[in-house]
């Protein structure tokens, strides 16, 4: 059985995508609420079967394990050739599709299932606001679990970055240029739902490792794109780390309104930690993204709109956060010292 997946940021877009794909393959539509997971098997415009599985902890991992995977096994064993897995609104494919792909390996429960194209729907008219205004999903009634603090920009960046196929709906304009700057060179994009086809959804196998690499802080790239409407991408790189104290006091200098960003950094006080950097809606998010297996570096990719002076300001802010060559001469003094960043990254492991 070949399995494609569809992710979306709103109920309206998901419904539109489901209708457009109705003549391509059956769809398993998944929803999560506080009671558990509900699933609908739809063929054409007809609901064939509905199942609801109560869950003590309603999350995507539990939904996969208790509801989705058992039904996928049944459909595979029944000889179904193709299926579209329609994810709950605002569930990011990167949180579940790699786990599904792992289960298709020999001797695993989904052996015989081939994970194909991961498609993500985008509303171009909303893209600029989603990226540049801080709009929490909870404020829209679209949070998928209690304590879901994600914002629309985070969902858009991860959705476009991870997807093999971006379905970008709406008129040409600023939103389209932003999506072009955020999508990878090896992804495809279509502009109309009537362009969806069996070939696009099922002829290419999904590569979870490659998709994750597109959005991982240490391996993401500056894709670039059209600049006629004032969109630009700034690619900032250094072998030097951020200074811990300046990072703590001035991180927001690299996160003005009107930009989004992703990348990595390192700290002399935590030399093995890959620092993750993400900006949307004027908010900086930092965290851990694993450990360095090669020489550490700092790489921040910023996409935004505005005059060249803003790019100059961001470049200066980036350079100001870096350790100077003179400071690097004493960098070993930071190792093992309290850098005051435990609230951000936790205690440094010895």
C-alpha cells in the first residue's frame, strides 16, 4: 500500500484539499480532541467508516499507536493500493511521518506500506501575517493539546520546510514570495488544487531524513527566491560562537518584526551543544538541537521584508552577538562556568 500524507493550517484548507483529492485515492481523516482520536475513511465523497478511540492522553503519538496504525494495518492487509492520510489541523508532519516511516521497515508492523509524498497546504493571503505577527494557535481555537504554545509562523515554517509538495493557494503576491524563500530547492510547489494528481502524491517515496535535514537548525539552508516584492533572505555564518552574556541580553536584536529565521549557534560555555534558533512573529525561540559531531559553527538564516538598512542592522546585530577574536583567546575560561542560561537550555552536562 502506498501512503501519502496531507497537512494543513486550517479546517477550511484541509477540507478543500480533501475534496480535491477525492478522485485520486481514499483518505483516512484524523482528528484529535480531549477525549481521544476520531478517524473517518472517505472514498470519493462518501464516508465509508468512522472510528473513535478514547485516549487517556490525547496526542498524535498516542493517536498513531492506538488508532491510526491499527487501521493502516487492516487496510494494507485488505489489499488497498493507495491511501491519503489527512493529518489533524496544525499537526506538523515532522512529528509523526518519520515515526510512521520507521514502522514500514522489514519485520515492523507496517511492513509493506510505502510512505510517499508529504504535502502541505498554504494560504498565501495569510502567509505574511502568519509569519510576522505573533498569533498563537490557542487564540484561534486551533491548539491541538493543552499547553500548545505554538504560533502560526512556527507551523508555516515547519510545514513548508518539511513538505515534499507545497500546495500554495491564493493570488500571487508577498505571500507567494515568502513561501518561495522558505521552501527547499528539492520540493515541488503547485498553485491550484486541480493540479493535484496521483503521480504527485504517490510516484515518489518520502525521505524522512532528508525532510528533517531541510529544517534542522544545523543543516537547513538559505534557499532564496524572488525579490521583486521586497522579500530577501540573509545568510549569516561564522565559525565563532555567540557570547553567552550578550545572547542573554540582546537576543531580540536579531528578531525584529517583519522577519522570520532559523539556524544554529554554539556557546563557549556549552561547546558540544547545538543551539537551535527560530524566529517568527517577533519572538525568539532557542533550545537544544543535539550535539556537534563536527566543528561547531554559527549559522542564522533570516527571511524578511524591508529596506536594505534592515539587513544592515541585522548583520550588525549578528556580529555584535558573536565572540570577538580577542574574546576567543580566553574562550576556555567559559567551559564549566555558570553562563546564566540554565533557564534556556538546562544545566550543562558534565
